[in-house]
C-alpha cells in the first residue's frame, strides 16, 4: 500500500457528509425537517411575499420558518424555494351591468335612437352601470330636466325606424301625472317605462350607504332634501344635494348595487332602442 500514492485533497473534500444542498420547491404536502430545531412537518403554507413557509407535524402543531437553506428532504440537505406561481386563465371580464366585456372594441358612432331620463342623477346612474354597453351600441342617453315637456321633446325628435325613443320615468305608478304623460307619447317607436321610486336615489340599495331603508319623507317636502335632513346631511342648497348624490353614486360599482325594479326597466329600454339597429346591422 502506497501511503503517498493518492492526493488527499483530490475531489470535493469539503462536501458535508450528507452531500451539498440542492434546490427544491416547497410544494404543499412536501415533508421536510428543519435542521436547527429537528422539527419535521408537512408544508401547509408558503408566503411568497414574506419569504416564509409553515410546517405542520403529525400532532398538528405548526411552525413557520424562512425559505432557503437549512432543511432536509429524505435525509439530504435542500434549499427550499417558493413554488412558481402559475397564472390562471383569464376569466371573462364583465361590464358593470353584468354583460361580458368586449375587449378592444371602440365606441360606436352615435346612432339615431335615444334614451331619455328625467334628470342628471338618473343619467349619471345609467352611465355608471350601463355606460360601456351603451357606447358599444352607439346609444346616447340624454336627460329631460323633468318629464313635463316630454310630449314636445318626442314630437321634435320625430321618432321612426332607426330613430327609436326610450324613456325612463321616476315614480311611474297608476294614476300619477307621469303615467298620463307617458300615455300621450307611447307608440310604435316610443317606449316609456318607469320605476316606482319617487327619485332615482332610492333605486340604489339603501344598505350600500349604510341604511336599512330609505327614510320616509312627507309628500309636501322635496324628497332629496327630506332624505338629507333625515340622515343629518347638509341640504341648504343645490351644492349640498349634489355632494349627497356624489356620495351615494360612489357606492355604486355594478348592477348588484341597484334595485331590480330599475335594472329590468333600463335593460328593457336598451333592448327596445337597439332592436331595429341590430336587425339592420
């Protein structure tokens, strides 16, 4: 035997007895041992942002350790890294009205048909929920500043094929002034629908603004001011009313924040004013 025939420094003489650590993915369910504490457990959670993982042993005790070196997998050292995040297939996005969003489609040039609503707040709520849909269809929403002049507006508009008129009216109930006006203009190319609420504010679900129900307002009191007064909101002038509406509208992000009595009527109007447009497209 030649005591000097081999080089004692040859090979990886610094390697640990168990071998050098290799990289391993900290997949859920992987069983490893943390070498400093001898804690053996299954990987039950990995926090990529905090760069830690949680192990659970057979007694269901849990401990959290930093990702990286210091673990044994089947007796061999490993450096644990977070699993690669797999991007889920993109789910179809939807508009605020619940319709499937059509990506990359520009707004259509405005067509002849129109939807009229009573006031600015009605128009802003319709825009918030159905604006994307209406732009694709090329339908413009205008507000009347009250329903009293609706017959004159409809006559001047001169409805016909490709020029349909849809009208959304507040408080359209039997025997009301609004119903009598609606009957004057209803026709083949004109559809008037309405919701039962005195004002479109009440078409927003009250719980969205922290209420169980909208306040009862005496008939002789202007409804918006009466609501603000009942809720302790400023209501001295129109600027106060505008701020109150801005607060309410900010709580609306989709159709789910509005009452069904409004949703169905607006959808009916959109279908009506786009029916002959679609047929002629």
